[in-house]
C-alpha cells in the first residue's frame, strides 16, 4: 500500500510541475506575440489536459503489466501502436473538459475545431507525451524497486514453493507450477511469469522471488530477469560483453556481464 501512495504522490508532483511549467511558457509566448492572456485561462487549458493524462495513466500501467515492453518485439510494437488510442482519448477528453469548464460553467467563449490540422497537431504533441509517460513509468518503477526494503531471506529449512496462485482478471485464481515457468520479468510493482505462451502477474519484487525460488533452478541473468535454467537452449555472445540466452519457445533474454558468473555456476559456458 505504501508503494501505491508513493507512486501516486510522485505522479501528482510531476503532473503539477508540468502544469505550472507549460502554463508559464504559454503566458510568456503569448506575451511575446503581443497577446494578453491571463493565468486563469491558461491554467484551465493545461489542467484539463493533465487531468485526462492522469486518468489514462492506469491504462498505461496495465499495458506495461500485460505486455512488458522488453519481453519481445511484438510487445514493443503493441506499445508503439498504443499511442493512437492514447491520443484519441486524450484529445477528446480534454476537449470535453474545456468545453464544460469554459463554455458551460463559466460562460466564456471557447471552441475546439475538429479539423485534420488540429488533430494532427494534437497527435504530434501526444507522441512526445506518450514517450515521456512510458519512460517515466519504467524509470519510476526502477527507482521504487531500488529503494524498497530488502525482503528477509527465507529460513534455510523453509520449503520452497512448487506453485503460485495467480489471480486472473475475472477474479478467479489459476495455479502455476514453478517448474513450468520459463522466465520471470520485473514490471514495476509486479513480476510477470512467462509460462509457455502465457503471462501471469503477481504482486512481488523480482528480488523477493529470487529469494523464494530454488537457486539451483532459477538464476538472475539481468537486473530485470530471472530464468529457469532448465528452459535454456542456447547461449550466444552479444554486444559489450553481454550474452543472449535463447529459451524453449524461441524467447531471447539478455545475460548481463554482471550476472554471468551466477549463470555459469549452474550452466558453465564452454567456448
């Protein structure tokens, strides 16, 4: 629960700073052009836009949990395509809020022309916003994971879990056998279990899972990845001293230099 409040507070602060910075820039730009525009009007414009962005953030987090960006080229393509519905929802949402606030409530003149030029202009801005929001989601998730208190290591005689109960979107739970997990990926406040062609989310840090799973079976190969050593089919050199691990099913994940010693303790790489 504390992580949720910290996450909400961080985004509230970032969005508030963005409102102030954009409003200030708009007032200065209009003044330089010889147009007198008040802070009240500009704040109304910016706040309406940022309210819609805040409302869309949960959808972006769901997208990252459902299709982790770095898991495959297909997932990355899904995130790229996501800018289209994001822009449509953002443009229509902020237009409705502005018409409601200025025209319906305050009785001030305001119009939002739905033309090709205006939609192209809004889409171009939304592409930048979309990239920054996704980068923020990844960066904030990484930072919160770094500052989270370390989970206590399980007792030496504590039984290792053989299965996980994973809650599905409908509310039911499905049992996932640990032996069937191909690899596990960190995704913000969640860990994504990759099982065959399926993915399942559990609320846990990757470090905590690493401490709970059998170290003879699962090994950390990247700051965001754990792999089931039994699912590894090929290891090949990559760039800058890193390696690429191919798993059953064709998925490839990075083997970072930092974690290569751990990997080779279980599966020595012979050249």
